[in-house]
C-alpha cells in the first residue's frame, strides 16, 4: 500500500467532474475517452517500468496520471498515483508491483462507477 496513514478519498469528486463537464460541453465525452485510453497505456508502461526497476520513469508516469485524473475529479486514482510518484522520486524501495496492481484496481473501479 502507498501510505497506510493516508485515508483514501472518494473515488470521484462530483463537483469537479460536473464542472469539467459543463465547461467542456460536447468535448467532455471525447476528453473522457482520451483519458481512458491514455490511462490504459500508462498502466502498461508502468508495468514495464516496474519490471525494469526504472524509478524515475515510474515517478514521471505517475505524475502524469495523478495530474490528469485529478483535473477530472478522480481523486482516489490521483492520490494513489501521487503517492507512488513520491515514493519513486525519493528512491524508496517498495513493492511497486503491488502498488501498480492497486492503481489498476482503482482504475477498474473508477470505470465501473463511470459506467453505472
């Protein structure tokens, strides 16, 4: 787990999500699909970076994911990605396979919630 002392936040901040939907109007659905595609690609790249022990790459990928998910109000995904980013940036040796699995599970839960 990233930081056990940190409480996980709500999966989605519906205020942020609604605000983005209103602001982008017709372009929002396209942005959401792009986010899904980009996130899936990022998760594949994270697996590769973890296998190779590339902490700098893990940090960069998680930074991007934390930012993009946070902008859409996907707070839990953003929080987990941010914690992994900080661990990797600080060169902490941890179970990154488990952490990326946690990130994937969170992403799958997010998708299920969005499709509900």
